[in-house]
């Protein structure tokens, strides 16, 4: 089932905070997260996330495509 349009996209705010910290530092650091339910927002483009799949963190590079 999809999310209602009027609610807007869901993402954990701690991911946005971590993304801003990585952008300010200028380092290409992998952001580890257990939140697989979060929607990718434009502020995440160009960052690398380590998404936990139950056994290990899988690196995911976010691009516009």
C-alpha cells in the first residue's frame, strides 16, 4: 500500500541531520542507517548510505537517476 499524497514523503529526520553534517564537513563519509522505509529526498543526492539488510551494510550511492 502506498502513502497518501497529502501526507508527503516519509523520511527519518536524523538522516537529514546526518546528511547535512556530511555535506558541511566535505568528506565522502558513508552514512549508516537501519531505516529502509525512508524516502530519498533531493538533499540526499550525491551521498553514500550504508543500508542494513539484516546481515551487513550495503553501500548505496544516491544519484538523480
